[in-house]
């Protein structure tokens, strides 16, 4: 029984083969649909829908019919997988490692889970892009020909530890500003396993991430990051625009895997699968290699691995002892000189009263509004700040979008230089990453604008 991108009925001639799958998929929900004609047989009676397999019990023309599962209307399957993933998340929140390992093993052994992964990626762009076999054999392995037996064999291979990722094709794309961006493209069927790993890791890590972490997460886009800045930073003083040099290419694989094993899941089957995904052989027309550092750019599982790895940077900046003096969360003192500067003088009040007598109250309030706007602009030019940032009042706001981050600092330039140096040392010592000297800048926001995610701040 083959599955393609069509809703046509497929024929199963062998009853033993058919009953084998009826046992695997018990009836969870039932409804009736009308099949299309197969092999010129006029099949117009109803088809009973049973979770995955649609069985035609009234034999006409062929012995037995079954409908493919390429259209995802299977409420029972989705509910079953969702329930398991919800239980996994709750076990992770409660920090019950034994329960987490048990559920991860059960999920990896579920054919329904791999069908769920297949259904979630099959229609996305780029899923049919050729992998490594295009270079070695001139073939493109796609989703064509996948059947139910494929998912059962896949779950058995993974749970027994015998699954191996296929070759990955290396593609180099030139950047606009010079340099080359490398993409590693896996075969379509390997992306099903990568998607399954990503789903499991998302359930285990999403609740641990901070609100300042954006990118490669649901509901946390570029625009959400800018809204976060607008809410948290109404008037900034200094900004450190940070960029990690070749982030995906320089991940320490051993540290990444040990981090996942220590904080998220310690099931050896899953850890081995993660190692295999990182160590998959990469081929080009002239050469082949196995990466010792980094994660494959273009892999389905790479974005969540990046967030897990750089979550340690988030912890350092937001909770690390080295930056405690910038996290006192005390409001800055009011600058009474600023208040006095904005307050209307006696001559300005008399002028406003004259406007009121001649043109009415509405014109008077318009005059006051224009006067205040003019004074606010004059205060900025004269460097009269709204609040005072002295000593204990220093604070920072941090935001990260994948491998780009920005830190807003209320303090002095020396404070910014110290924070930059501490971040640089932490990245090198703890994560084996380098802070890009060219792209990491310190900006005084009263005179210049910071650049972040293509916007001026």
C-alpha cells in the first residue's frame, strides 16, 4: 500500500497484509466518505474510516480497498500524539527525569508519532530538495513510495539504535556583503526524523526559555522582538549590538550533547540519535567530510539546538553573578532639573491666558502642547535627562534573536565595555564561541541609532 500526494484508493490484494494493519490501528473515530474509482472499477459505496486506514468491506472489483493517509484528518491519531507530548512537557516541568526518559522512549516507538511528523512537514517548501544521494548516485530520495510499513520499520530501527542518517549535500551560497553561507541539505525522509527530534526537544525546553528569547520559536517573530523592545525600553541610554561569529558552524558538539543529557533528557537512545544527526557525513562534488564542530545549517533540528545552547548565554546575562550590579531593578532617580525646565514660566502662562481670551480654551491647550514639545526637544539638545542614572541605579535590558543579541544599558560607557568583555569571556570559556569584533558595537542612543534586525532603534 503506497502513499502519495493523492486521495485515490489503493488496492491491497493480500488479506493477511490488510489484517496486519487493522490490528495496529484500532478504531478511535468513525465516519463515512465516498472513494474515487481505482483501476476503472466503479466503486461508489461508502468507505468506513478507521483512524488511519479506510477499509472498504463491500468487495466490488478488487478484494479489499484502503484509503491513503496523506490527507491529515485523523483526529484520533493527532489526539494520541498530542496527549503524549503534553505528558512529556508536564514531566519536564516537574523535573521528573525518569518519567521524561520513559515517555521519550514510548514516543520514539510510536509509528503514529512519525506519521504525525511526516504530515507536519510534507507540504512545506524545500522538503523535496535533493540530499547527498544526488551527488553520489544522481538520485533524489523523496516522500514518494512511503507506506505504513515504512513508519513501523522506522520506529523499530530507532528504538533498537540501528537507524543511520543518510548523506547530506553541502551547498555554498555567496553573501551580499562578501563571504559564503553554507547550507547542509538532508534527504526528505531524514527530515522526518529531524522533525521528530525537534518536536521532542521543544516540549522539553520551551518552558525553560526566557521571554527575551526570540526567533525559531512559535509566536516569537521579528516583530514580536521589536514590540518587546518598545515595551521594555521606552528611552534607552546605551546599546551593545552583539553578534556571534559563525554561530551554527562553531558549536561544540560534545558540550551541546552533554548539555541536552544533563538538563533535558538522558535517554541513551535519543542521545545516540542526536550524535548521529550531528555527525552525518557531508558530501560535495569533490570531497566528503564529517563535522567535528557545529550543527548542519538547513537541518530541521538545528534552530532548537541553537536555542538550547545559547540559553546558557541568556542565563549568564539575566542571572549570572558577574552582572548582579546591573540587575538591581531599582528605578532611576527623578531629575528635578528636567521637571523645572519643562515647567511654564510666568511670561508663558500670561501668553497662554491671552490666547484663551482671544481664541478660546482649545487654542490655549494647543499652545501648551506645542510649548511642551519644543521644550522636550530643547532638553535633549542641552543633554538634560528625564531621570538620573548614578551608581546603584544602573540596569540593563537584554534581548536575543537566534544568534544576534542587543543589551540596553543605563549607565556609563565603561559599564558597557565591562559587560561586553564579560560576555566575550563567557562565550569563549563556556560555549567555545567568539564574539564578532566587527559587528559588535556600542552605541550612545542620545546621538546615534542602534541597528537590530534591520531596524533603527
